[in-house]
C-alpha cells in the first residue's frame, strides 16, 4: 500500500525527500512518500513505525527502510553512508546535526554469514532514538542509542561516564536481551 505522512519534517522523518525549514517545519496535509521513482515506489508496505525524529517502513517481502535523523544510529545505516546523503540546508541554530536522510534508504538486515535462506524481517518498532526489527526466526535486531540498554547490550555505570560513542549502534546488531 501507499504510505502517507504529515507533521514535523525538519529532520526528514516524513520521507518526502526534503527537510522542512525550522521556521515552518510542518506538512499540514497528508502526502504520499516516494510517489515518483523513490526507493518505496512500487513496494507493498505492510507496516510503518515512527520514532522521535525517524521512521521505519516494512515491505511485504521483508525489506526494511528508514529515514530521518540518524545521529544516534537509529536508522540502522552505517554513519559513513549517511554522511554521503543530502543534508538539511536550514536547521535551527541550536541543533547539532550529525547525519540522516530525508528519503527512504534500505536497511541491510543480515544475520550470520553464507545463509542460503536468510530470515526475513516480520516486524519493526521505532523507539525514541533506537529501532528494533523482528526476524522470521525470532531474532531481534536492534540499532540506535543504547545509553539505557535499549538496544539490548549491557551498559554499566562506568561505561556511562566514558565516551558516548559506546552507546550508538549504527548497524543492526543481534540484541542479547531478546535471544532465545
């Protein structure tokens, strides 16, 4: 099906291929995402999920797409790849923009190696600044900010006082918290 979005689009989280200026960041009327030639054009969408400044889309064949603010890894796309995307021209002076995308980008959902029948994505959930993808074999992949352990990786008090880079997972990681 088609996906429509509206609301605040300052961080590209609406998926329209643009960043709305902070002076007027709202798309008031619903608008189709990727209607003409974008990555979601012709894709049958079965689920969507919206986080704080990012969004996820799941297709009927198990493909996952993301767009919006990726500064904490919540898009599941390597930072180097995100830095190559078009960046917003108008950001509030108080914002520290790192990386993101205003158009849908496919997330590489890979578990293990040399798997002839890899598990497909069957569910998605966008949290505040993290994301989860459930696979057909029961595995849960997580990416984004892990400051409070929301990506399922252990965090202790000593780690919290060190570099913040330890808390950002830019590529999907098997969540230890949800393993069988």
